[in-house]
C-alpha cells in the first residue's frame, strides 16, 4: 500500500532516478541506502549498477521483509538488515556512497543529527552522501502543501525540513560541499536533492 500510495501522489521514480544520477556512483562502489523501506531505491541502484555492493538498512522489520521478498523475486544480491535506530551496524569508513529518499523528515532534529553523524562515520573519505527529502520551498503554495505532511508525520519531526535546515545539519555533521542540486514540486511540498562530501 505504501508503494502504491507513493506512486500515485509523488513523482517517485523521477526523484529516485535523479537521486541516483546525482550520487555519481562508481560501478563497483559500496553503497548504503539508509531507511530503505520496501527496497524500491535499493533495487533500482542494484539494477542500474549490477557490480556494485548494495546494502539497505531500516528499523521496521516488517517493511524490510517486503524489501527482501522483492529483491529475491528479482534475483538480486542485496544485503538488507534491520537495526535498533541508533548506531549503524557497520564499521567506520565502509561505504563509498550513502543515499536516502524521503526518510529524514520522519526524524526529530536530534535524531537527524545522530543519523547524519552515523552516516559520516561509516562513509569513506572522499565518499558522497545524497539525500532526497522535503525542504523549504521558495513557493508559499509548496510550503502550505507541506503542512499536509507535517500534520501526518508530526510538526516536531518535520520542523527542520520546513525551516530549510537540513543542509545546515548535514554540514554541522562534518560534511562539506553541501548543495541542493534539484527541486521537485509535489502535491505535498517541495522535495530537494541534496549532495554532500566527506573530505
């Protein structure tokens, strides 16, 4: 139902394809999809880059089981794991790329900071973080439409997104060259693709 709802209300495929493009992933890279959910983005990356080592992580084991079933149905070798929502179950400097799509607006600001810190630790030097999520739009209409999501997901968790603070939080976690590369207008507000590097 989540995949269906997202598909009819958001330009999901377009956003995720654009995210993959801006991530500039090498063919044999080690990639982590943070908050992979039902695995749509994770599977897209593996299909686009079959030689890459692709992992997905999520706190919801039931949703993750759906991702596992989808990957098995496609015959794809993807490492999918649940975790406790705190420390990532990976060693430092493991991944070349970390991607995340429409996850961070679900997290309170302090949790955003913690997760971004975890991303920084498990990313290799020279690695890249690419996030697609809601941000503050120049359009008052888009800002108003984002209140629908805020009402559903909670005003506390979406506060930093509504104020346009996600790029600053990323930079405060140690990342450099934080840039909003693309903006998508949706019926629930503006989704931005943000890239950052661990120098």
